[in-house]
């Protein structure tokens, strides 16, 4: 069989291609390279700006795309990234947000403890987390899962994670699960792009811009701690939390992983995570593990505590305890 002539193939593609302005992968990448070289996305040839937005928004997005990994950025570069994100929010949704890049606090290592004898399954923690962290309303994304357990059970694997009845139920207790911010986190090891890592204050974070959505972290996490965006998250503008953090509750996009960050936008300002603040029964304790006078240190010293799947060696900074 004679080899097909390359020009013939090109002709066939031209014939088969629908009429109208189109942008192929090669043309797009060529334009992207030019944009990177010239420092402006407005020179993308072969692709109309109507596809990706106004010129200013397009330029800002490309600057974000080609930026360095967040962990390697200088303070000045972080400030510039924050400025771009605030401007993009204004252009896209006509909303004014306040973006923070506040770093970890020296001398702080955050930890969490959950009192299984006090939680009554009311779900205020879940609702507060959804609102604070701008989680997708259409798919009802939740970082926190509450399991209804029968007495004698010790693992959420054997509990009921979806219940729609009045709580609490007699002879049952409730156990919350979220990201455990492991000191030896399997998700960090599994991430091929190093988009997830542990900060000096113990919070395991994700740089959404570097996440490629491979979902290896989901497979690696034994604690139900990861969420994947199949679509662009939908948050009504009147419900959006506008005080955001680059590594926390800023708006994510389709194809990105996300997770609990101990409400980094709150905890690094000396506030409780939204879930702990909203808990009506005082079942949630959050604080600095390095502070001997903190409530969480008191819990670890004086209460009966245990950790979920301790045998895995993940060393989670999340404990369960009983009164």
C-alpha cells in the first residue's frame, strides 16, 4: 500500500472541518508559546479572543498559567498573583473579593480533635464548611462526612454516611471524617506534579493551578479526604465567601482536586475553622499542638483518644476522643 501524501491528508481535514473559525491544538499551542514569549495572551493567533474572554482577562489567565509553582514564588510574585486573581474575579463575575496569601504562623502546628460522645449528627459543621469554602452547590460537594454509627462500631467504614432522618438516634453515635492533614500524607507522595504538600503549620494544601486532575491523591487517601471537580463549581454570587486565601477557599475550576484546609483563610488569622465554630455541641476542638496550654493539648493529655487507621503510619493530626 502506497503511503498517503501529507498534503492529501491536510486537504481531507480541511474538507471535513466545519465552516467557521476554529482553533486546532497545534495552532493553539503555537499561539500560547508566542504569548509566553511576549508576555501577553492577546497575540494568540488563530484563536479569537471571544473564545477565552476579554483581552485583559485572557492576559491575566496566561500569566497565571505560566507562573512558577506557588511554593517557589517570592513574596512579590505572590502579591502579584493575588492581585491578578482579585482582578479576574471582578472581570468574570463583577464581584470584589479580598484574596490573601498569608503564610504559616511561626511556632504553630495545627491539630484537630473530635468528641464522638458529644456529636449528635446535626450537620451544622457541614453547612458552615460548604458556605465558607465556596463548595459547589449543584453537586452538593462536601469536605466533611458525618457517619452514623451503632455502639460497638469503631470505623466509619461500617457506619452510615447518608442518613435523612431526625437526629440523634438512640443507641447510635456520630463520627466526622474529613482531611486529616497527615504528617506522613499519602496524597503528597502520590501527586506527580507536587501540587499538594504540607505547610510548616501542618496544613496539607493544594496549589490548584498545578493540579492536573489525575486523581492519584484520591486513590492514595484512606480517609475520604479528597474531592474532584467534574464541572466548574457553581456558587451563587450572593452566597460567595469573598474573603479568600490562595491555598484555601478561592474559586476552583473543572478538573481540579480540592480538600479541607483547616480553613486556612481563618486559622492563620487566629480564628477557628468554620466547622468548629458552627458546632452546637462543642464536639470539635482545634488548636496549636505546640502550645502546652491549648485546649487540644489538654484533650490529648487527659482524654481517651484514638486515631482512625493508626496502623497505616500516616500520622494524622486528627484525633477522636470520648469524655
